C-alpha cells in the first residue's frame, strides 16, 4: 500500500495523529530544553519537522509528479518554500522559548551569584563554539549550567550575578551590569 492510494479518511486520521505529535515536540523544544547539555531542543525540532513533513507527504498528490519531466521552477519553489518553513519554525520555537524564560524569571526569579567553573568547546564543521560552565545553588540544590560566550571576558573562578527560577532552577539568565 502506498500513500497515494490511501483514502481521504485515512489521510485525515494520519494527519490528526501527526498534528498530535507536534505537541510533544513543541513541549520538548520550548519547555524542557533548559537543562545542562540538554538535547530536548533538537529532539523537539526533529519531531516537529518529521510531523510536518509527514503531513506534507500525505497530502502531496504523487500522481501529479510521476511520469513527468522535472520542472526546475517548481523544484526551486519547493526548496525555497521548505527552507523558509524550516527557518520560520526555528524562529517561532526560539521566540516561544525566550518568551517562556522571560515570563518564568519575572514570575519566579530570584537573584543570586554563579561561579564560572570551566569552559567547554564544541566543534561543528570548521567552527568552534565556546561555552562558559557555571555553578550556582538554590537552597541545597547545586545546579551546573552553561551558556555561549563569544569573547574572553569570563574567567574561571569569576562570580556572575544571575537570575534563576525557583520553580525550575535550570532556567537562568546572566544579569548584565549596565555601564
């Protein structure tokens, strides 16, 4: 059985299932991606992309594209459209995640200090991403987190003012001093 031969009712049912899968993907990407070295953002975005791709495949009429000469204009349109869709989804998730962080820190945030304990580096293709690893406490709980750093203004042992969430201590922001 191929997708082109599925009845409209089965396509609708499978589309609803794929739409329901968007919810855990969004939840992981926005609400559960604050942990130290968490992969939940990548996992959530992957679930979102697979769900949307599956829905597209369900409703794309394969009969329209078989036994035809490829149309370069259509192909370029599909590639550009898919690229814009991916960028839009990433921006929407990033905006939602940042909005959730701001709201949570406004509602449940407390100011404390963190200590820079290490630096970590990830190499992706030919570029290197630097992270400062910090440690802070909320009550008796000790939390280790990291954040991207683009310059060498931080050093091991340096204390930083941070705003952390009392309901989810993995959520934090560095309080930048105003000059």
